[in-house]
């Protein structure tokens, strides 16, 4: 995990974003999991969402970025490192 600190008052957080696809009874179901860690690598907060959209698996990176950025905005985080993992 990458974390950065640029001084006592400027702390970076890392958000690990994992998404996976599942075909359940013909539905396109995607799971999106996000975990926030502080600048020392300690767990802070996690979020999981199941999303039903009809997209090709290869196109799911862009919506996962959108969901992660919305969460960052909702939490009013300023200095964030985003990392992605894709599972099938």
C-alpha cells in the first residue's frame, strides 16, 4: 500500500478500490469495495456496494472511479491515493 506524508498538517489517505463481476441468473451484478487507510496504513473506513448495470466487464473501471470519487467528495477528503484491483 502506498501512503504519503508531506508534513505534520498534510496527511494523505489511501483508498483501495476492488471490484468484481458476478452473473447471477442473467443479471449483471458488480461489487465495488473501498477501504480507506491513513498515512500510517491503519484502517479508517470501508464501504461495499452492489451495482446492477448492463456493462461489459472491460468497461467497469470508469464507473468504479466515479463511485470512489463520489465517496471521496462525500467524506470531504482532499489528499487521496486511489488504487484499483479487479477480480472476476
